[in-house]
C-alpha cells in the first residue's frame, strides 16, 4: 500500500463553521481542509503521494489543460453509518472508469490501489467533515471528486508528459435544491453532447463543457437539466447533461439507453439495473426513441422517469419539455423511483445488509 505523506493544514476550518456547513451543505459549495495529490511524469511514473492543505493549484499559463482540455474526473461519496464508521460505494468501478477515461484522453492510468488509497488518505484526514444523516430521507454525504489534469507547460498538440491527480472533498446534500421533488428537463434541440467515436463515454470535463450551452437554454425554459438525443439520427434518448436517465413501464420494466461510446457507464445506473429484479422490475438496456417515451407516457405505458447518478442519486423527472411537445409525469415522485432510491440509500448508509459487497470502508 502506497503511503500518502501528510502535510497538515496549520489553520483548519473552525469547528463551528464546519458544523454549520455540514448542517446545510447544498452541493459543491464548500470544501474540506485537505486534498490528496499524486504527481506523474514520464520518467518517474506516479510519485509524490501526499495529502496536503486544500488550496490553490499553481500552474503555468501554458499548461496543456488550459488549452486542450486534457482532463478527466470522477465522482463518489463517503457515507457515515449509524455507528460512526465511514464507507464508500463501489470505488473499484470508479477506479476502472477513470482508466477508461484516461485511455481515451491520452492520460496515464492510475492503479486501483492509488485511486482507493487517495480516497482513504483524504477521508482519514478530513473525517470530521463527513455529515451524519438526520433521517433515512436525508442524503447528506461527503462528495469526493478525483480529477486528473495535463500539467505540462507546452503548447504543441500532443499528450502531456506531466500530469497531476487530485482528490478534493465537499460536504453535500441533494444535487437539486428541491431534493426528491420532480424536476423538469429540457430536450436539447440543436446541440448534441457526444457522437460516435468521440469522448461521450469518458468522464471528461470537455463533455460537460459541451453540455453547458444547452444547459443555459434549459435554465431559460425553467428546466433543471438538459436531455440529449443521439447525434447521428436525433432520435434516441441518450443522457442528461450530468447524469443518466431511466424510465419505468406499467409492465414493470426498468428501461435505460444501452451503453455505447456516447453514454457514460454510470455506477448508479449499473447498480440500479442490478437492484431492479429485487423490486420486481425487469432491467432493459436498449435504444429508446424519444417518440416511444412520448407515446408511452401519453398512453400510460411509461409511468415514471428519473435522473440517476452519484450526485443526483435518483431524482424524479416530472416533465420533459421541448420546442414541440411536453411529456408530463406529474408532480409527485413515482412509486418505483422512490423504492429504488430507498433501496440504494439504505445500502449506502448501512441500514440494510450489503449482500452484494458494494460498500468499502474508508
Ligand atoms: C456525479 O454524479 O458524481 C457527477 O459527476 C455529475 C456531476 C455533473 C455533478
């Protein structure tokens, strides 16, 4: 096991400030006292493992990441269980995915040992920042954000020979301010997120950048997220700006777009498909025409829709809005959406037996 050298923060956040943040964290607003860091060079590979005070990263203005967006990231959460212990969910999946992303973005692979070790080293240091849920409906956690950037000072267009990997941590409540209140989503008309042969399956910052203009249009229409259809035919539903999407049918199917090279292999998505049979749902991954959703919702064949991801957990979708039509699932969360959500959260917070061995103690 690689040692992460600890460089202590001389001025940690005052306890009363930290506790106030944990009581009402929002999402992505506040950060803990430390961050993990590992440095990579072609000559030395990954080295200089440390946990250091959270703070500014100083890079040369010519660092490759600023110009060619050679960057990838991950998202996981640390959950506090009733006995005070702290756990994370299927980190091996994130370790595998960061390396899939790394291969696509011509960044170096990082070992599962270093990846999980970096989470553990950071959470060990900032364990006081992991909130305790007030009830079973509470989804507070410590959101962990590993990321890798191309840090070589060089303007030629080629893979960077120097890379830095960090993990930062942020106390988090619900991603959407309304919690489990159903959100409206906007169907992107003219912008696509990803296309065949591109980077859509990678967790690369550039994919999220590509979603932002459509996200602005969504916000202008009063919607919380944007849905993209496939770039080739503009016909099949793919992914939301920052999360996957699922539908529930009257006949008991849990439907979601099949993976390809334009859809992110979400850990929450995968886990819900695996949990579905235990709730009497049959998982089905396939191409789903937007017309099928529209007609199915109108006829009552498709009864629920929800967004899913580490940050979003499961957030019901009340409406899909487009220039031409609206799909309406009402303003109450769907029954299966809530059952799946509770089942997942109960595992993550240790309220039910972890029969799949998904939880890893930090
Ligand atoms: C996550 O769910 O962890 C993500 O990375 C999505 C992000 C857009 C908040």
